[in-house]
C-alpha cells in the first residue's frame, strides 16, 4: 500500500514537471534554470540527511551509484530542459512514455535479461508509429520540433541507462543517500559547465518562472527523486518504468488545461498508438515474472 501512494505522488509530479520546466525556462534559460533546481534539491536533501544524523558514504560502490544517478539527473534533465524549448510540454510526457521500452532493452544488454521477444519488438514498432503520427501533425508554433524530438529521445536513453545502473549499484544504500549524492554531483557538474560557458546571470525573474523553479527544486527534485530512488530499490527499473504509461495522458491534459497546448486528432491518435505499443510490449512482465521468482 505504501508503494501505491509512492506511485501516485510520482505520477502527479511527473505529469506536472514538463510544463513547470517550460515555465522555468522563461527568463534564465535552460542551463541556469536546471542549476537553480538542482541546488535547491541538493540543499533540501542535505538538510534532511544531516537532520537524520546520516552522512554520505564514500565507497567505490557508492560513488558508482551517485554517478549512475547523476547520469539521469544532470544528463537526462539537461536534455529535457533544452528539448522543452522546441515542443509542447504534453509531448514531453508522451516521449517519456518510451522509458519502459528503453529500460527493458538496456536491461537485456547490461544485465543479460532475456526480454526481447517478437511481441516486445512489435510493441516497439507500434509505439514508434505513434510518435511518427504525432510529430508529422501540424504543430503550430513549433517549427523546430525535430530538435526537441532528438533531445528528448536522448534524455529517455540517459534516464533509462541511469535507472538500470543505479539499481545495480545502490542495493545497500538508502534512497536518501543516493538522491543526495546524485543531486550534489549533478549540481557541481552543472555549475562547472555554467562557469566554463561564461553564462550571465539574469537581472530579474518573472514570478511564474520563480515559482516554477521553486516547485521543481522542492517537489520535482527533493521529493520526486527521493520517492523515485526509494521505489527503484523496492521494485526495480522495469516495473517502476510502467508509471510512464500513465503520465503521457495526464501530461497532455495538464499542458492543454494550463498552457493552452493543442490536442489535435493526430496527437491523440499518435498517443493512443504509442501507449498501445507500450502495453503490447510490457504484457510479458506480468506473465513471466512468477516463473522468474520461482527459479
């Protein structure tokens, strides 16, 4: 039951995060926006860690866990922030619906899981067809959607790789420790990139931008990543990735309701095809898991 509420909160956070990212970019730009978010999240997690009289672990395995988590936090999130400049926020959630497919493929390659069946590959083809339908529709105001598509697909790849590797290296670490270490490492790398690129500080930030950054830092990073790594330790990468079957629908609705993003027939049809493909691919998990557990 506790995991059910964890999943529910994650769905709410992941449904609203794409739109919050777009709003947070209005003013400071993608890089500074994500840096502010990560710094806020790091500060919150460090405060919680110290209040619980815990400390970061500095072993080889823990460093690999932090680096794996940082790949998904800094790497994947950076691609999301830049990709959000080119496509509607609702479609970000649709693209992240491909996470289960990417995760299962990577688990097959990195963890030797035998999951690439004919049914699975058929689902991939159907999902990709759905994406083609979406991105060949008439997206008014988004002439550079192909840039956003490329960045978001790279983000999904990095996120899925991070999930598989973090699951592998963080078995003996608490979710709070992994979250704090991953956020801290990501913050250092992103600040270093900002300094090296010589990016200027904004003179002022719009109110909506400021509130979006605070929401992403406190809820999206602090609470969101903590719940994510907690659930990852409890259930594994493949099962946790199933949440992204729901967030494409809720993300589209949030974008349409709060940001007046279009819900054309092509977008709805493409989303339906993508989700159907995901469902076809992932039916095998429910049928084969009992056998795996018995062995």
